[in-house]
C-alpha cells in the first residue's frame, strides 16, 4: 500500500487517510502501531481514531471541512462596507477625508453590528484587496513659483559659490598654526619631548 504525503491544510487527503485507517481497523489484521507506521502518522492519532471508530463507526472519522473560526462577515456585508468606504470618510461623518483603522472599525460596526479591534481591521481590508496608502504631505503655504525659482536660479548660484571657495579642512587648527607643534620625526617615541 502506498501512502501519499499529506499537506497540513489538505482536508480531503486527511479525511481519506482516516478512512484508510478505518478499513485497516475493520480488517483486524494489524496492531495500532503497525497501522501508524503504515499510514506514517503518530500512534496517538491512530489510537484516537480507533477509539472514535469503535464508538461511532466509520462516519465519526469524517473531517470538519475547514479549520479555524468561521468568518464574522459575509460577502454581502463586505460589499456594503466597501461601498461605504469608497464614498469617503467625510460621507461617513468624519472631519477629514482620510481612512484610519479606528475609523474603518467604526464604519464596520455601524453597517454590520460586528465589532473589530482597530488592529484587526487590516485583515478585513486585505480580504477586500485594499492596501495601505500614505497621503503625500505638502505644506499648505506651498508656492510653486518660489520652488521653481529656488531650483533654477538660487540653488545653482549657491553651488557655484561653494565650489569656488577652495578645499576645506576638517581640523579646527590649521596644520601650519603655531599652536600645532610638529613632531621631531617618525616613530613611536619621536613626538615625545626630551626631559
């Protein structure tokens, strides 16, 4: 008998493996440990399956069908939420036309009655294929003419004056300064003054 490797979320394959175990239980030829080796599962799983099978038969080994909690919002509700979000935040009674997670959580609760923590709202938005958008921030006092003048006239003039000033030094003291004594020579002890 050949056993196929089962991926963790392949519910049909998991159910098929349990049904195969039920057939082996019914034959009665193998021990539970042998069945576990045959199906490449733990002995504890086979023992649990055998207990269920002996109490309620083969039907007790059927799968639940899905893992995890059922979604709290139906597809119809998600469409209503998306329609409300597309109208904009101001239409929903907010002061600025900007969506934040707490605001979206408020809209979801208003429309569906389902309360979400703002930190989990991004999952709902992801289910609707919405992505994070950052607004482009610009000053209210922004003046396009002054910006263009700076780019074309003022900045090139500054760059020219910076280039013509000559090489700079990172030292506060000039190398030729009298307060910067020269050492007597090279080597480890050359800079020390005789005592």
